[in-house]
């Protein structure tokens, strides 16, 4: 399935605060776009892409998730972390830029995520998969599915 949002490698590099002039950065950004964008878009409701008013919001926040993935990938490379280890203690400067990018994007995209698939028992004893919609306030929480309705009286 082709991607539905147009996101450039330059945008991902800008959000990740990496120099677009460095060839390796551009290569890594292109790889993250190729490997991850379709998977991230698959977690969103298809109806969200049809709403023209929120396309910019979707594009920006998917780009933030891609930038966070790029920074995480770079951090996993050999010698990428600047740290000192001695006497059983490791000291490293770890910026929270990845966490901030990911948290902001997840919060903004949370209302457009697909409903999670839950395992719901059926009368015959078999198991069926059904999309679940969570409705209600903090307490009590109601969970509805196509197979049956469950009511949870405890707060999660």
C-alpha cells in the first residue's frame, strides 16, 4: 500500500535537528521514510486521511515519529553515544529530544488511531477478533465490541 502523506527527507532531518548537507543523514532519513512511514500510517484510521482539514496535522506528526525513529536508529549505531564508563559507573548525556518528539506526535495522533483489536470469547468457546471501541468517562469504563459488551467497574 503506498503512503498517503507526502513527507520529505529534509522535513524529517529538520525535525531531528540533523544537517541536511551531510550525505549520511540524507541516506538515513530516506531509509526511515521507506521503512517506517507506511507502517506508521497503517496505525491511523483510513477516514482520517479523507479529512482535508487535518492532513497537515497528520503529516507533521507522522514526520515527528519518523524523526524520532531516525534519532533512535542513529543512537543504536556503534560509538554513537558519548559516554564514559569507569569503576562500574556509566555517565552519558542522553537528550530527551526523541522522547519529546514521540510523545508530542502520539498525543496529537491519538484520536486518529485505529481501534485496537481485542480477543473476545464467543459462546461456542472459540475465540474471535473484533475491533474494540472504548467509551465513557473515568469510572465506570464501558468497552463495546461487535461480539459482546463488557462492563468494567474498576478504574484502569
